[in-house]
C-alpha cells in the first residue's frame, strides 16, 4: 500500500545517518526528495511547512535512533470530513 508520504519517508531513510549526526532529537522538514530544514520544535517545522507548501503533503519527523509510530490528523482530512 502506498501513501502520500512514501517519497518523504524514503528521503528520510536515505539521509537518516547524516541527520543523526547533525540533528539528533531535532525535527526535520522533508518535501518530496528534499530535506528542507532542521528545527528545534515540531511547531517551527510545521509552521515552515504550511508557509511553503500549504495543504500539500510534507513530512515533519523527529530524528531519533529508533523511530516511534505516530498518527496525526491533517487539515486535509478535517476539511473533507
């Protein structure tokens, strides 16, 4: 099953070791195959993502050694509901 964020998750996996070295426990913003930036808080990363991409899918993920599953409701889902 594919999701809207498959490309972003693949990009994170490709850059994970480098991100662990420079941004451990911080938050990364990824759009498509581009690591847009690293932020100190998820709110800062989300704000940048919404400013740049609006309601298009983008990934904000904390850079951790072990990934923890998380679920969020997007504005897209809220608007459709």
